[in-house]
C-alpha cells in the first residue's frame, strides 16, 4: 500500500475520524494545504511519512521479510495498492 493511502486510511478509520484540520494542528502546520499537498502526492519522504504517522499515533517498524505476517491493524508499505 502506498504511504499516502496508508495515512488516508488511518485518518478515515480512526475513532473519532481525524480531519485535515486535526492533522494539521498535530503536525504544527499553519495551512491545511501543507498537509493536503503531501497526501495528494504519489509518495512521501520517509521523514514526512514518519511524522504523519507519529501525529496519528502510529510508528514505523522494520522487520525481516521472513518474519510472520503483519497483525490486524498493521500496514505494509509498497506495491501498487
């Protein structure tokens, strides 16, 4: 799944739902466009992705491919989804 899709999915499925305004405040951006432009892009820089995830209460974990499948509520970065 692409990084931007992961962020959007987390926002939509959070309880309560996280809006662009809420995410903007958590990230400390002055304008919503700073958030929405990054979410409209094809990909994000790793540090941007990590900061967005942190603002949503998530973290990045790197594991060997041979490790077991991700648990429920986890996302796998990559692919065309």
